C-alpha cells in the first residue's frame, strides 16, 4: 500500500513540475539574438560583395553556416577579431586575395556622365540620384564606398576618392601606445610633473 | 547678520597639491595688452557649431561688430576685437591641441579701435528674461573658465542656488584672483545680475584659501553694495587642492552633495558660473559690451613681463611673446591654459580664443615630464588621487589593450581629464592621454556603427523595393495574359490562332501602307 502511495505521489509531483516547467518555458521565453543577426551587426554594411556573397547579410548567414571569417576587407583586421571573439574561432589574417581597404567615397565626374542609370541600378544603398539621359550624382553621406558602381559605368566617369578626414573636426588624440608614430614628444606631455 | 565668509566642512575624494607658482603673475595690477597689428579670430572657438562668417574680405569692421553668426542652438557669435580691414577668411593655425588649421577671420587693425556696441539695458531687473538671454547670446558670451560653453544656455534654467566659481585651482593662473581684487564692486553687481537672471535665492562664491586678498576685497564690496545682504551672498572658502575648481568638485565642496554620473549640476538645483563669465554677462547687459577681450595671465619664467592683461580675442601668440619680452634663448614651450589641463601651442601665429585664460612661456626645464614611462607597478596612487573616485589603473589597462567597452564599463566618460593620476604616477605613464584616446575611439566607433546600421536599413529597403517591383511586374504580366486570354475566349477558342494570324497580317499591311505614304 505504502509503495503504491509513494509511486502515485511521485508521478503526481512529476506531472505537476513538468506542467510548471512547460508553462514557464512558453510564458518566459527569452527572444535571444540569433547568431546571424549578431554577425551582421559586426559586418561593416558596405554591401560591397568582395566576400563573394551579394551583401553583408548573406555573408553573415554563410559565416553562421561555417564559412571563413576573413573575407571582409572593409571590416579589416578589427572586424575579423570581433567575429573571432563572437564565434569562438581563431582570428586569422585577411584572405590573401583581398586587401584591407580604406574608407572611400564615390564621386561622379558630372560633365562626363551620359545618364545611363547603370550605376543607379548597381548601388546597393540607393546613394546615387539621377534620371535617364540626365546627369547623376552621389549622395556622399550615404555612399558606403563599395566600388560596385565603378565597373558598370560605360564611360568610366566614377572615381573612388579615399576619405582623408584630415581636418580639425575629425582630429583625435593619438594613441600613446603607438610610440614610434606618436607625435608626442614625451616632454611635451601635459600635465607636467616637474615644475622647477 | 550671519557671517558671510565661512570655511567648508566638506571635501572631495583625492586631489593633489602641485606647486602653485601664482606669485609669478599675481603681484602686479591688471594691465592692457593693447591692439596687435593683426588679429586672427577663430570662428570655432566655442563649444558647439562653428560660427558662420558674415563679413567679406576687404570689409571695414569696427570693434564689436559681428563677424561670425552662431549656427544652431549650441553655438556662439564671434565679433571683431578691434577696428580694421578683413584681410582674409581662410584656414589658419588655431589655438587647439591638434595644432591644425581651421576657419579664421584675419583682420588688419588700423589702430583707431573704433567701436560699435549694443544698446545698454540699464534696468535689467524690469526686463523680460528672454531679452536678457538674447542679449547674452548676441554678445557671444561663453564660459570663460575654460570650457567655452555658450552662456545663454547655462543662464536659461531657473534654480534656487547659484554658485560662482572663483576657485582657480590650476597652478600659474591668477586672472580670476586679480579680477576679484581689483574689480570687486563691479563683480558683486555682476553676480547680482546673474542671480536675478537665474532667479536664484542664494548665491555662494567658492574660492580657494590661497586668495585671501580676493576674499577680503569681495567681503568689502558686499558690505558696500549690499549692506543687508539681501542677495544672500556667502563666500565659501575651500582648501587649496587641485582640482577644487572642477564644476562637480566645487559643488561637492560647497554642498557636500555629489552630482550624479553623466548628469548636470541642474540635477541638484544648482547652476555654476565662473567669475569672469559673470562680469562679461553684466557688461554685455548694462554696457552693451560684446565679448572682444578677456583677462589673461601671462606667466612663465621665460617671460620678462608677467601679470594679468586685458587681451583682445584673436591676439596672435607671437605678438604676445614680443609684448611680454620673452627671452627666446631660454624659451622651451608655450602652453595655453594651465600646466595640468592646458596644451602646447604648436604654431605661434595662431590667435588667442575666448577660453585662453593663461599663456605660459616656459623656460627650459621649467615644465617637464620625465620622458620614459615605465610599466605600471600597481601602486594605486592614481586611485587615491582621482577626484571622481574612478579606477585609473583599470581604465589604463583597458584603454591600452583597446578593450573599450570594458573601459566604458569602468565609467571612463566620468573622467574629467584633470591629470591628477598622471601627476602622481611614479612610473610616469601618460594616463590622461590614454583616456583621451579611448574616449575619442569609442565615439568614433559608435559613429561608425550608426553609419553601418543606416547603410543596412537603406540596403534592406532597396531589396524590399526591388522585390516589390518584381512582384508588381509579374502581376502586370499576369493580368495582361489574362486579358488576352479573355479576349480570345470571346472570339471563340477555335478562332484564336486564326485571329492572331489575321491580326498580324493586318498590322503588316498597315505598316506597308504607311511606308508607301
């Protein structure tokens, strides 16, 4: 009799806790960031296709499915390192066939443009405006510098200009750690410590 | 009547006692530096958007005439500091830590110093507050303590407690000290004016105990101007310790309360202005004077003439160097601001700005930092010295290894860059430089992130649009096909082919006919 009671009790308890856990799993479900989303957040969104995929998101999906993490030149070494950290893989140098690229912006030589709209169709972020047989121009702020508009242009009137940002508003305090390139003469450092 | 002067009972964490060297410059009364032959006025010299030039090359301008108009809400007007002809509006070296060039208005002065001021507002108490704020903005007044934050914005809120910052904690600088000693009466009126704009019941003047003459002068002036102390003035004497003149540090010294991280003193119902700013606000309102000059300390052992001088905004440093009879044989470096938070002027043809409170002409070996930094020995002196109670070591490790999110986690952005940690570091590590680098880098990365997510949005929208267009095209084709089918059905299915052929024949005939005609 006692054995039976114990068995019944345990079965009841198991059913109760099972139901409770089942309810909690549904009720308090945590919407975790899927891995593709996280990878996509690290990629620089230039949509340049140098990785061999048509845009950043397809590459993110490919990485999630096991592709290499070193195929993104605009992301550079820093991007590879961030991906390696996220995915727990070994960071490796950029694919040898690709070079680390500097940030650029496309500029159309407007008097040479024939208005063919080919570059407008190529631009992944709709950063080129213009109409058929009329001059086109690039919205510099929206341009990701992906180079995709350059090959389709039949008159080669698009230049990729490296962004220099070499003015006071983009100036940053230099990294004191990069000693050989540092513009700091050490004795120029403020706060000064020795006041005679 | 309660005693106006009292000594604070509170203190802030950390702080240091660097050698003061104020006696180099605070022994002489205030002088006039005069008008240089050329003024180099920087249009972006305040906090916020640079001013937009409103004069043309070749224009004749008078002292006080607007040459740069403020753009947007956080910006300030810029005025000509003397009369003369605009020589050029171009990129020129500016007084900035980068030593780079930026947009300046260069004026060849004519020596007449003809001026054009605004209409004085004599009875400021009876005027609408907005009128006074507009006047302060029009006069281009910014915080003269060093931050150069537009003052009209800081006068806007209505609070109960005004604190006047007269601590002047940095070594070498003595301009506020001399100003209080010599212009105490006008200063008290000025503070009353600021108090009335803000609507504050109480006013505390925070001042370090190394300026006894200034304290006495202020006490006398209060007795004279406001014998019953209706303005509820108090002079809070704080111990001499760097950085007691930091906004949040002085508030803690006076009220014993800490301003919460990433918030403004407004959170405690307090607004703080510098003494020199108060005077500039008062003069702009009651005399119509726009900000064309400020009091500046000239000091350093290489200078022969030291002291405090009214200096026109935009005075080139090389001209100041001549006026101060600097011995260029022994001159090692020129520093704008103090030796703790200032920076080196790399190009001496740049002009002074509104926040130039001090120029130090330092002799060789006068101001130096040992040039080899050694590894951190984890002594913890920096944490003891930090006035914000941060962990400078942790910040250093994370900034150095570029783990910026960890540095941010240790409240990097609460660092006021006062340099106390670098000062006490026995290994001579340039800690502040690491923090500045990390802050810049964090801001840059977050800008990049924002740009990337914008690009992603545009790309996704484009994909969506292409898909929609494709779907619409397919829909159109489907409808056209359906219509064709329907028409054919009506003619009878059997006739469909015949009809098509007949159609084509008819079209061909019509074309032939046309080409014949």
